[in-house]
C-alpha cells in the first residue's frame, strides 16, 4: 500500500510539472523565454514559433493528464523521455545563450526523468 501511495504521489508531481510547463508557461504565455528559445531555431519565425509553442504546450498538458491516468505507463515514460531529450538538445543547439543555466537544465531534467521511470 505504501509503495502505491508513493507511485501516485510521484505521478501527481510529474503531471503537475507537465501542466505547469505546458499550460501555464507555454499556452498562457507566462514564460516569454520559452518563445525566445523556440525562435532561436533557424526554421521558426515568430509566428511559427508561437504556433509550435502552443501545440507543444497543449501536448505537455496532455502528458500531465496521461501520467495521472496511469494508462500505458511504460509508453508514457518513453514519450516523456523522447520529448525531454528533443527539447534539451534543441535548446542546447540553437538557444544555449538564452538558457540561463544549461548545465542546471540538463541535471534537473535528468532527475525528472529518473522520477518518471521510477513511477511508470
């Protein structure tokens, strides 16, 4: 029983990170730096960057709901891993100068991924 409670608490924590990052920061536009990071990629103009950011934000919000549901948890963990790897790689390649602490971002996302895989 205690292990299941910890897994549920972990899943809730993971889901809240996705909802915060997706809905609050990207969809609601509360973190302008996210737009700057996307605009730094050579294939995005400001309009396309905003469209991409909205789509990404809605997808991250969906991930939060998916994690809470507990359905297909191993698949959800793989999707989260690929998304985080892609976002971190893109940020480091095209927007390293915009990210205040690139190493910190990588270490924090590594810890987040460990939690994701523990709670899958």
